[in-house]
């Protein structure tokens, strides 16, 4: 099977705008991009127009996640966080992007999904159903929250799974997340990782390395993709930026943007051929 290949834009290059990164992605050979979104300062329409100009598919928009945990924990910003998610659904509908990637949770302390949170996520899901936008819930820290959402809402045709292969190696300690949710796979965030590096899992373990620069079993990953008959875009989520006090991305940072995107495409194509 021949897969279309996608990548996030930008990939952390300082001061690079998404429309500039889109040109690099196209020149490298990618078929698709996905965009991040911030309620306050992201002009998504400009990036959409840049992608159209380059004949690139906009595979998804990644919803804001910095305060997504407050949907489960009532506080002074819960209503703001909920409004952000609903606004992102509406942006997807308005600009014609069919998929929104959403984190079920952020953080490592709590492990107690609750009815308050399910009620809030239900509001986001109902808006997505009304507007014809699909929601792909990502495997991140706090796996219990993904489990709760998929158990409560997984029967909706608008609710599915975004598989992050790097997160699986650290946040999920190598558990086969596709065995749990592969039949509802809406999209991927392919990236490599080196697993858990300390006694406790932290965000510092989430590296988003290029494929084959970590310990991921890419043949096994593609076997699982085919086992679940996924024929959508293989989307890669990568970065040139080190986590604090780490040097895993030093060589990436030395590359000119066009060279990094070119290398990313070579690795992506290598994965797709497995």
C-alpha cells in the first residue's frame, strides 16, 4: 500500500512561521501538514491558504492542551479551557479541516477521570458531531483519561484515536495502544523515542526524534498499522528543539530548515516502505 506522508509545521525552528515551513515541507516531498492552534495568537487562515497554494493537504489541527486538565478539575480557568476546545472545533469546520487532535489530559499527578470531565468533553464532542469534525484523542500522560473518554464516547463516529508512537514508548511504557484503539484510528503522530530515562516518567522523556534515531520498532509499527487496515495519511510529529538539559536534538538544530525537512521526508518514506 502506498501512503501519503505528512508532517507538523513548523517543527520548532525559532521565529519560523507556519506558511514558510509549509514551503519547506512541500519541497521535501510531503503530501500533507498538520497545524497547531492557539486561541489567542494563531492566524490559522493564513496557514490554510499557504497549504492550498502548495497543493498540500491540511490533515488536522492540534487543539490547545496546556490547560486541558482543568476540564476534569473545576477551577477559575475551566470555562476558558472548554471554550478553547469548542472554538478549535469551529475553526476546523470553518476552514474545512476534517480532523482535530485533542489531548485527553496533561500532567502526571492525578489518575482519576470523573463525571465532571466527561460532561465537559461531551460538550466538545457534541459540537464536533454537529459540525462534522472528527476528534482524534491522543495517547498522552494520564492514560486513564483516554480510557474513560473512549469508553464513554468511542461509539460516536466522530470520536477516534491519534496514535503517538513516541508517547507509547514513554508515557505508556511500551504498552500496545493500537491493540486497544487501533480499530478507531483517525491519524498518527509518528516519532521516535528512547523510552523512560529516569525513575519517574516526565515530559522530558517526550523527545519527538526522527524515526530510527531512537528505540522504536518501525517494522512492528507498520505491521500494526496494516493489521488495523489503516489507509490514511502517515503523519509525523517532529522537532528540532532539545528538552531542558538534554542534547538529543543538537544535530537537528545544526541543519538548515530545508535540510531538516528533507531528512525528515527520507526517514518518513523509509518507514512507509517497511
